[in-house]
C-alpha cells in the first residue's frame, strides 16, 4: 500500500473536479488501496481556498471527501522543525512541509510547483517524493 500526504492544492483540485487525479487518489484512499495524510494547516488552507474560489457547497464536498477517504491528520510539527523548513521553502508553506516530512507518507502530492518543486526542497525531503497528483497516478495506477 502506498502512502501520500495531500497538500491543500491537491485537496482543492479534488473538490473542483471529481474526475481529476486528486479525486482519483482520494478514491484509492477510500477503498483502502492507499493511505492518505493531511495536517490541520492543510485542511485550514484548503477550506480557505475553496471558500474563495468555489461555490458555497464546495466546503461540504471537501469535508465529505476528507471523511470518506479516511485521511489521517498528523500531529503538528514542532516550532523548531517548522523554523528549519522556513530556511528551505516559502514561510507560509513551512508548516505544511514540516508535517509532510514528519508524516509516514512516502509521497507529497501538490500542484505548488513554484515552492515545492525546487532542488532545495526535493533534496530536503528525500527519500520522500514530491509529485503532482497526475504524476502519482501515472506511476501508481491501480489496474
């Protein structure tokens, strides 16, 4: 079983399109084929972005997707570890990166290529992978 950490951008994409890769991976989590993780920061940021960008019923869809996928909310990272991550990634993403690294997930799923797909971040999270949901689906499509 693969394990993934969802960044807020991947959750928002699943809410916006139930046909996309993010929604497919959440379905794999719901079916017990993958194990998914999030943090309270991810959930808060996802709710904020859904409220800003999508129709009013989308928050309920987000809550339903998270619940049905049985995503595990990881414990908050220590302030010291978040501070270390601030040296590697944009400050607003540091708590999310810290939680992702400290989670048991093997892969971090995000659409934030600007902040997460830099050489510094990729090296920092190794041996974990940083992938877009689409790339993850291409690598691990459940036949």
